[in-house]
C-alpha cells in the first residue's frame, strides 16, 4: 500500500477537481440564473443555501460509509455520475423550485465524495493528515480557478444552461477513469454502524471542546459563504462587471489560497492547528471590514482577495483539526465537519443577501463579524485537542 499512496493522492485530487467543477461554477451560474429570472439578492442567497443544504444531507452518511464499507472505491466512482447527471438534468429545468431541487440533489453526489475521499487519505497518511488533505484540496481549488472563468466565458458565449452542460464533461470523463482504478482504493473490514458508534460520536462532539470546534466550523464557513456568494452580485450589479470579468476576478482572488493549502497543512502538522486557524480568521475579519469600508474598487478587490486567500488556505487545517479532536473515525469525523461547514453555515448566503438588499457591500461587514466570532471560538480551544506535535495527531 505504501507504493500506491502518491498515485492515489494525485488521483483523488483529480477526482476532487472533476466532482467540484459544476458546484464551483454555481458561484457564478446561480447569480446568472437569478439575474435571468429577476430574483432579489435574498432569493439568490436562498438558492445558494438550498444547494449547500442538499449537499450537507449526504456528508454524515457518506462519512459513515467511509468508516464501515469495505469497497469504498466503487462508491467514489459512483459519485461522478450522480453529480454529472444531477446537474445535467438541472440545466433543462425552468423556474426557481425545479432548479433548486435538482441542484440540491446533484450536490449530494459531490458531498458524498468529500468525507469518503478525505477519510481514506486521513487513514493512509496518519502522520501527515493536514498535508494529505491539502493536496486533495488543490483539486477542488483548481476547479475554482478553471470552472469560474470557464463559466464566465460560457455565459458570454451562450447561457447558464449550456455552461452547466459543458462543465459536466470533465466529471463524466474522470468518472470513467475511476471505474478502472477503483480497485486500488485500500479496503478495510466491512462492518455495520452500531448504537455504540453513535453514542461514541455523540460523546466526542457534545463535550465543551467539541462544541467549540463545531462553532469554529460554522462561523468560519459563514464568513466564507457571505463573501463568496455576494461578491459576484456586488461586482456585476454595483460595479458593472460582466460575467467573464466577475468570474476572472473571483478565480484570481481564490488562486493563492488554493496554492497555499498544502503548505499551511504541512505547517500545521508541525506547529499545531490553533495558531493558523486563529491567524487566518483574524486576517479575514480585518480584510472583510476593509472591503466594506472602502470606497475604492481596487482596494475592495485587494481586501476581498486577502480574505478569500486566508480562508481558503486554512480549510484543510480545520478538517485535520476535526480528525484530531475525534481521535479516529476519520470518515465520520470529516463528514460531520463538512456538514457543519457547508450545511448549517449555508444560512449565511441568505443573511448576506438580506443585509445586502440596499447595499451588497454590507455582506462583507457580516463576513467580518463571522470571522471574528471564529477567532473567539479558536482562542478558547484547549491547545492539546487541536495540535499534532511532531507530525502525529493525538488520536494516533
């Protein structure tokens, strides 16, 4: 199994890229859909929330599958076709609710990939969890860099329907690849979840420290969601940017955070999770406040870029912190982490649209507040729970 680790790490990063292409494109395509239908910022925020809530329903069950099902490779291969067909059907829908329902269903397939793939990697690379999760995250963040400009260009050339239909092509192609390599995914003993498993999970996450970790997940992602869902509308409606300009700006702002994830993950494996989580959220809070207060579009873009860079860069650190806290059950722990980050935190999209109904820049002030709360939660964490000294997590 040692010899397969680098290849699987690359394959999983590619799989992450392919599965995330359309979901990431939705950051531009949902506003484009909403603009075409004349929806308000709050209604567009509601679409974002429904999209994320759909995915959040699959995170925990998928995480438990990662810990209890032997042949996880087959499940991973299946997710590509779930995602591909789900969004493909959505591209033929008309009206708010059919579109919302179908993108929520499609998001479940993408959500199922994440805790299973990251759970396998966390088990394979116990001494370098954050680094492995950071390399895996590169695939998703490269999807941001490719899918956002791609979606913007397709919107200029055609419309949101064609954009979805083109973006699902890589998903199907990598799905076919995974059919042939799924047998390389390490197997483990097939087992059934028991009542003791649920009681153990409940005990771990309802402690004071566990609730603080959950609080960090939620407030961290609420800050990220508020920025990432309203920035396209802010640029297109307040600043007169076209969809391609908006997409390019979003991709550029997220580029450096994407490239930094392996480095921040590797650093946190050495110095601990808490320093990076505190610093990242603190910088994001300050930058988002500057974006709100600024009257210069150049300064606003720089501030938003800084905020998105640090928030994206520390994501793998938070995921590693979830596994560290749980001390095992990698898939289930990561499933819970994703559910809290992308599920409960999805309400921030609606809140950001609501506070931005008069001025969309107000969403950045809201994001600053969420990141500040995440800093407070992070400072209160017991240090031993989140630190992996000398490359080994406490649960090892």
